[in-house]
């Protein structure tokens, strides 16, 4: 069969750059849960299912990230890409909702 839809891949790459370029001092900051979801979908989309060992006790952040990625199981790369894109659209809407109307034009 054909390789993954280039279209989906383009949208995914665009979504990733939107999330990575959110203004650090903007009025909207994604929650920790949202960031974990982005992380896990990104890993699944780019690397596939989680096959690395779980980080140890002294790396709690690493464990949270591992658990989020591992929880996606055998989800396909395409599904992970479209989940990431969907999540990005939700965040974009929240960003828009928190911006004072005068600034929307920018």
C-alpha cells in the first residue's frame, strides 16, 4: 500500500511547529496533561509504539512521559498524527479564546 498520506504528515508537521512555537509569555499555557498528550502522540507518530524500558524512580518526569506514551499501545502512526492535530486544534481554540480581541489581527 501507499506510505502514510503525505497530507496527514504535512498537517502533523505544521501542528508540531504551532505547538513548539506557542509564545512562552502568552496568555495561554497548555496544562501539564495537554503537554503529556502532545508528547505521547508525537513519540507514537515519529517512533511508533513505546518499546523502551520505563525510567527509574529518580526520574518522575520521565516516568510520566513514558506512561503517557506507553498508554497508546499499538496505535498507528497515522492515528497518532491525527490525534496530535486534533489536540492542536483544541489548544488553538483556547489560545484564540484567551486573546483580547484587539490582538487577534496579529
